[in-house]
C-alpha cells in the first residue's frame, strides 16, 4: 500500500543502510500480500515488533507471564458470559434486522464486573483457591471474552432443528439435538487446533477482526505500545465512552422511533408505484441503489466490521457486488431469464409457478422424502435473480479458492508444513513459546468423541443419512480448512462450503432433506468452526494467554453455549406467537431459517439434478465453476508479467464469496458497508494515519457494542412487554415507520403479473 505513518517513514530513513540485511529476516509471506507495506515491515522488525502496521497499532509487543489468567474470578465470569451472549444471540438470530452481540459486549461489561469483584469481595481462600486474586488483570479479561466469544453465534445445527420443526413437522428429543450440536461444533475445534501451525503462528495470518478486540483491551487497561504513536487528542477511553453512549441513544431512532432512516430508500418514496425504480433503488426487495442508511445495524449486518477489514479486501467485495448484482442481475432479470420477471428481483423465498411461496408439503411423502408424482403435479421451484446469482457465485468461489491456494499460497503451505512453531521469527510467537503447548493428541481425543456422537445421531434417529456420507462431509471440510483459513486470516472474508456440500449430497443422496442438512452442516460448519477457533487462538496468541488454559476455556464454553442455545430456541418456539411467519409482528421472521429451509427443498427434496442438470431451469449457473477456476489463473499470469500492477490487489475468492450472505442480507447491507469502509480504511487511513491508528478499532468496538446494548433495551423494554402493544398506535403507525413499506419495493411487487393462465414457466413434469 502507498500510505505510511510519517513516524515510521522517518524510522525507515534512519535505518536505510541496514535494509539489505533486515529484508531477509522479515517474515513476509511468499505470496505478494497487498496488506503489507515493505518499509513498514522493516520498521516493525527493527523495533522487534510485527511487520504489519495494523498489528502494531493494536497489539502490545511485550508480555508478563506472572499476570494471573485462569483464576476463579475469570472462570465464573467466563461461564456467565458463555450463557448470556450465546443465549441472547440465539434469541436475536431469528429476528431481522438483527445485530449479533459479539464478545465485545462481554468484553465491555465484564470490565466493571471484574473491577467490582476485586474491590468488594474478601481476600480469602476456599479449598486453596483465592476468591479475590487482586486487581482484575488484562489476561483474565481476555479469557472471559474468549469464553463469551467461542460459541457466541447461533450454532449452525440449530437451524436443522428449526427447519425440521417449521418445514417438515419433525421434533426429535433433546438428546438428538444436544449430540448433534456438540458434534458439529467441537469437531471443528479439534481440526482448528491441529491446523494452528498454519493459521495462527505465522505473522502474516493477521485475523483483522481480532485487532478491534485487542485495541479495546489495551484501551480499557490503559496499556501503551509501539503502534500507538504520540498523537495528542482525547484519550481512547474517553473517545470510546462518547461513541458508545451516543450509539446507544442513536439506535433508538432507526431501531424504533424512525425506522425509515434504517431503510432509507428515499428514491422509492418519491415514486412508490414505479416498479422498475423500486426494484433498482429499494432495500427490501430491491438492489439498494439509494446508497444511504443511518443504521449501524444495517451497515454491520454482514458480520465483518467495515472498520476492521482491509480496504483492498472491501474493494474486492464491492467490485463483485457491482458487477454481479448491479450489472449482471438487472440484465438477467429484465430479459426474463429463469422466468425471473414474475418474481421480485431480490428475495430469500423460493416460489412456485403461480408466484406464491413454494409449499414443500405438497411434494413430500409420508417419510418426508420426495413424492415424484406429487412434484410433477405441482410445480418446479423458482428463485429470485439475486438468490440464483448467489448460488452461481458460490459455485465460482469453490473452484476459485482451490486455484487461488495452489497458485498463490502453495509455497507458504509447504513452508509452514515443514516448520515448527519455535522457528517463527515473529515477536508474538517468540513470547508465546514460553508457555506449555497443547499436544495434538488432546485434539484427536475430542475429535474421536464427537465423531462417535455424530454416528449415534445418524444411526439412532431416522436421519436417512449413511455413515459414509458423514465421513465424506468431514473430508470436504478438512480439505478446505487451510486455503480458506488463509484467505480469511488476511482478508477478513470467509469462503463458505455450504453450496458445494449441498451439491455433493444432492447428487449422492437425493430426495432426503434431513440427510442433506446433516451433510451440509458437518461439511460446512466443521470448517467454519475450525476457523472460529483459529481466530480465538490468534486472539490468545496476541494477548499471550497460555495455550492449555485456552484449550479448556474453549471446550467448556462451547458445551455450555450450545446447551443454552438449544434451551432458548425451545422456549421461543413455545412462547412466541407466529414464530418464523413472514408476518410475525416483532420481526421474528427467521430469515436464516427460511434460507436454510429453501436450500433443503432445492438440494434435499427436489435435488440438484432437477435444478442444475442439463435441460433444467438453472443449468447455466454450472458455468460459474469454470469461471471461478479461470479467473485466479488469469490474475496469476498477469501478476507474473507485471508484479507491481493493480492486479495484485485482486482476490477472486473474496470477489465471489464476499456477497455470500445475499440472501438473507440485502443490497443495503453491502453498499453502506463498502461506503463506510472506503471512508475509514482508505481515505482516513491514507490521509490521517495517526488518527486512524489511535481511534479506528476503538470506534468499531464502540459502535458495535452501543447498538447491541440498545437493541436489547428496545426489545425488552418497548417491544416484548404487554405483548408488544407499547407504542402500537402512536409509534408503529406513523409515517416514518410506514413509508418504506408502502412502496412497490416494500410490497415485493414483481415486474410482470402472472399470465392469465395462472402459471408461468414449464410444468414440473416437463423439466
């Protein structure tokens, strides 16, 4: 990158004569990493710090092994947050829009809790364990946050349970649910632990999102470090407090009082009945060309803060979005490709040939498998153009990831496979080498136990899922962990395996929706969980947490979190009326479950052979596999010929997978995310580097936590009490909360009406 910190630049001049000797010692990846500036890297090595300015700005390059970590206080607080954060996230998982409550909330609130514990509890021992070990240390704080974070997202397997209930009227007992959740979560943990030598120890594996967390830790505990610089201005603590309080109060506006500033589709308000304008500029079912939202929940919905991802990666995502969703999608839609004009241009719902949501119950037999005769008498399944495009991009991302890893990462993968942990030149790895490491056999034991859990789930309950399918799904996850992990560790973008696993199981085990969902979950979430644990390992690596303490904290917190989420989900389906209905009054419409259920119909019930094979409606999407393989090859050839050209910033796996959350995410989430990223990660970082170094990650943490606290207050104080009748007449029905709904976009009006015959496209028996 061209930008530099002025102080760093002067340091480079000072040591210019030593560059030749230092260059060889810089742990720069063998591939051309656009996330690193060579001069900045030289400065980092000379100062015995990370070669990456992002890391130096957020992570201390010192360690004190005497700081207490696994105290009774840390374990008690960690378990509390391992219950609260996953439980709340499971609650909000079924709501749209929703802000995922990350570990930042636990990080913030556990700080005063720890201080209060240190101040008010007696300094005594019980059974030799200190009740109050003294001041609340930064390492205790990190351990508490990791326990809150390791299982903070809704366990993927809970979507299987929800889809079984909503779509297939299947409710299996708690033993089935618990063993499935534990197996799908912890097999990934074991693989992530084994792969830490590839994804954690190398200094080039930055894991940018962790830098936000590290910056906040150092802010709260008032640590100073090399990357902070000497910039004046208000302290980080005061800056955080101002933004956090402002964020809490501001979200009451887009989240409750004036929701139109969240769905700020102002162009559609001017011409509410113009279908084309609403499809292009709308936010509900449109392509989001209105550009603006004032809601951080919308901006940060895709779970990757625009203030944490490097701009070059965000630019790749934006480029992919513009090409595929603002250029190709309208071209396909308005030429009626895939009969798309009879449906909204963007929707997470599947449709039948009458334009109504697809009713899977009409094609299921008594054993919840496909009834071919009923299917032929009903309808093929149709998708909105953006939904179909998302499948095409998923196909491309699979082949692009393999090709990109082979062409750009092969040397690093080979080098790391031959290198032990103690051979790393990075200061953080050297500091961590003082602690006892976790032997690989610990992870292997976890793998074996969870593998047995998986076989029990498959064999005891009527899953229609063969054990060989279970093994194949795990092999797919294992194959992709390293290449996808390297991409995520550098770019903050994860390539999903959900579609490739769906494709494989759809052909291998057709007509069995539960088997399809199980194969997909073990194949995809095993890899995703491995990378979640790797990210936590990196946080512990940055903050110098003993690896064995990390191991037990992650295992225990994962078990607690998964159990709590199952309990919360059961409570919600029992106590919330119209759960997962599109008209649920409090927004519990279950968007992810709807997408998951649609996928189970496409891949599990109907099968890919009736969707993507030759002669079928969506056969053209298969060409994306070839596109995904050729694009990285072209970029690699150009980079060899012109190594300093702009092509080195192009990352096709990120381009293809960056918009992978559409649906349930919509265009507003990506457009606003990219705009904010451009402002902070390009303009401000380039022109005001010292401000960016001091405040950028603190700003992200403050905004995230402010919105999270605010949404909790709004729901439990204003929406949930009195059956949601608070403000029902005065607030909910005023213009600012209705204008964006009373448009063609808000109503999801398609471009063409259904023909007089009552159906469009081919009949199912003709496909």
